[in-house]
């Protein structure tokens, strides 16, 4: 992929032509991703682009926002659950007033989007198993069990995307549960999976073990770099190499890859 020196990431994404049978991806940090489809659809999942978690929890960002949310907005905004590092309230409120794209998420998120001014006809309430198609992007709500006693997220979901024929499972925040294992039948090309192991999430070993069952072609860890380690709490597994080492010990068939925040990568083809 050719990168033009001096261009901002936002401009590079706008100018990017995505070949048929592929999808472009940018890790936004934590559990956030941006995708661009061959038909030019920009999808963002759980982008955390403000300092909302610091305002709410006293947890300052360890990395700056990957993109300028005033410069680049999604055609499809997918939110897995309401937690502050996934549903970024200041950004969502601002986008609601700027000719917004589609907002897709579980009820506890969509009711917030509407309250913040997102037009009703641009909001899609998403429950487990439901699907939505926009141009060459299809998204389906998948099972998640994100049990956090101090901040319950009972309707949390994951997302299975089919983007130009490339199948991407955003596992999203979840603990280990056998109800995740049937995703093996979905022929996953790329799995994006949390590894931090606290706050209702898989740890690095559990993530590797789950994907050993599911057998995607490629596995990419996330949810480990947004804050200094102390803020994740005791017992967190924040080194992606732990995930890779466990996958190797299991003899997993999937490849592993660690993305750099802000790096444009291509899947498929």
C-alpha cells in the first residue's frame, strides 16, 4: 500500500481505494477500529477519541486520539455496549449534529444516541442475531457476556462483519463462554479479540483458547494500550506476546498479528 508523505491519516483514509475482495483496517487503540470497504463505506467500531474516561473515571489516556473526530466521521458507527471507552459520549453527541451516518448498537446505546440528537431514521437498534446491510457491508450482532458488577452491560454484543466478502469477527468485550464457540461455523477470516482479562474480559490465555476452537485465519489482540497498566487493575494481561505465546503452545492453526495504532492494513485478497 502506498502512503503519501505528509498526508494526515484522515486524508489517507479518504483517498484510499480499496480493492475488491479486501478491506482496509486501522486500529484506533483499545477496542476501536476503522474499516473502509471497496465501495468506500467507512465503518468505525467503538472508537474512543476523547478524554471521556478520564472525566468519568480519572483514567487519562496513554496515547493521543488516533484520528480527529472533527475531520473524519463514519458512515456506520457500531457500538458494542455503553461503557465510556466504547460509547464515547462527547464524540457521539458532536457527530449527532453533523449529518451523521448510521448508529448501530444494542438498546442501551441507541436510546442514548436518540437522546443526544441522533435522527431516528439513522439509528438501528441491534439485538443478538440481527443483521443489517449497507452497500457492501453486512453486520450481524453476535453473542457477548460482559459482566461487570459495578457497570452492568447486559445487552453487550459483538459484531460479525462481511465487508466485500472478508469476514471479520469483532469479538468485543466478553468473558469466556462456551456460547462463543459456535462462531467456528462462520468461517472467520479475521478475529479481533480482547486480552486484558479484567473488567469482564477474556485474558490472554482465554482469548487464545477460544480462538483455538473457532479457528479464524488471523487473530489480532486488543484492549491493552489505552491507559497506563495500573489503571487496568491487578491481574490484567496487557502484553500481546502472552496471547501469541499461548496460541503457539496450543498449536493453533490461526496466524497472529499485533497492529500498531494508526497503521493502515489490508485484509483479504
